[in-house]
DNA sequence: ATAATTCACTTGCAATTTGCAAGTGAATAT
DNA sequence: ATATTCACTTGCAAATTGCAAGTGAATTAT
C-alpha cells in the first residue's frame, strides 16, 4: 500500500502515507475503542482483515513509529502492540472521524449521545481518553475503560 | 477502491469507505487548502493522480454526498466540484490530520506557527475556515482566503 | 513425556485494483 | 475553419489484495 517514492511533503499526504490505507485506522480503532493488543485480537475484527495484510500493516505502523511491539511477559508466543506518543496523538483525528461518521451515517451503530457528550467536553474528554489508552485502557472495554470511569459510581 | 459489501457499521469503517482511499482526502485538501474546483485543477496536484483514478474518486465522492458537481456557467466543458455540508463537516478531521502531520513530519512544508495558531483559536478558526470554503474561498489561495482575512490589514 | 492445540506469522496464487499512455468528443479560442 | 483545451474513457501491464493452506515455536492437555 505504500509507495516507494514520497509523493509530496504536504501534511495530508504524510498522514496518508503513514496510516492512509484501508486497514491501519481500523487497527488503531481496535486499540483505542476496544483495547485490543495482540495479533490474534486484531485478526478477529468484524471487518475481517487477512492475516498477511494485518502482518504488513502492523510492521508498517511499527516502522513509522505509530506502534511499538513488545514481548508478552506471560506468553512468549505473543507480542503486545501499543500506541507510541505519536500514535496517541492520532486520537483527536480518530475521534473527529468517528464524530463525522456518527453524524452522517444513518446506519451507524455508534452511540450518538455519548459521542456528542465527548465533543461537548472536548478538552477534558480527549485528555481522559488519551491517558486511559496510554495506560493500557480503552474507550469501551475493560475495568478501567473511559465509559466505566464516567458512568460507574465510585465505591 | 470501494468494496461491494459493507464491512461493518462502525463509524471509522464508514468514514474509510467514504473517503478512505489513497486519493480522496487529497482532493478534499485541494479544495479546502488551495481552492481547486475543476477536474483539470485536481489533475495538476503535486502528487500526480492518474486521470482515470481521479475520475472514479470524484464520482464516488459525489455519489456519497461529499461533493456536488455543477456545470460551469462560463465554460460548458467544465464542471465545478464543491463540498456539500457533509463534505464541509470533514474540515475538522482534515485539520486534525494536518496538525498531527505538521507536528510529526520532520520534513513537512506546512507552516507550523500558522497551524498552531489555528488550534490555539480552534472554535473561531474552524468556523472561519468552514464559512470561507463554503462561499468558494480557501485557506491559502484567493483574494478572500483565510490567510488574507487574518493578516492583511483592512482598507 | 508426548501429543494436540494455540499463536503469530509466511507462502503461493488468483482476483482485483492501480497507473500509465493513448485515445475521444464536445466546447472554446484563434 | 482549424487548432486547442477540457473532461473524461479505454486498453493493458504492473502492483496490491485477499484467500487458503502452510510453518515453527510456545503452551496446554493427557
């Protein structure tokens, strides 16, 4: 999916060359929204990415500094993929994209009220989401996910 | 570039199916940043899109309600492509993408200070950019472009 | 201890998509 | 009238994608 030559130094083009294929943003979505971390979890995505394509996209994202790959302490067969700072910086764009689609796709499965809540409290929420993902959490899944933090009452 | 079947109803996937190929966002960038409007102008982009691909991307964007195509009053050979409301709604995402790349691409040609100025005055600037593009202007080019409005002194 | 399973990939190949080069026909300029 | 411009289309080669079937190391089950 990547061109050997650099097409231009335009920022939009740089972004497209880094993650502008059909699958990379879905991988990043799986991390941010669903807390996925391993090859097998990404392979399971609803959209059905092929295993060879997943492999090539993951290594491209690692090579471009969006993801880091670390060995899993508990299972030596696995690796953990996480967003770098550069990758975490993509969250606002990913959320804008999701916001746009949530507003414009009549068939969306996206929780409209929650999305609008996020944008209504943009600064605070974006920060919370970034910190959550940075420490291994996600927007929707897991004990310490953003949704839990917001809506579950404190002990 | 579009798949016949819908891969999922996830908002990120919806966005990717609408404009997630290698060229669509460059077309939208050419409109927002550089005020391009016609087939020939898009064909001229620095990245060198092939004429058949441009043709297919333009019709896909029109079909998906991101662009409208109108006849040029002065030259019947030409058509004018413009962003619809749905297309104008993409500006925040495009700007986040540009911001990310401007901060992360060491070789960027993007004006860093101006980009940061935009984000420092986000609400006001996004509104100004949207209104400017909506009325046929652009960020950088043309008498009434955003840059002129900001930095040229009033008469 | 051995065997079966899981996991993260890789390989081979067919099908789709892309990209180049060369048209085409209508509208405008000379 | 003729040439040129404009927005495409067509034909084909090259690259990319996607499916199905491996592969080998690590883990689990027996």
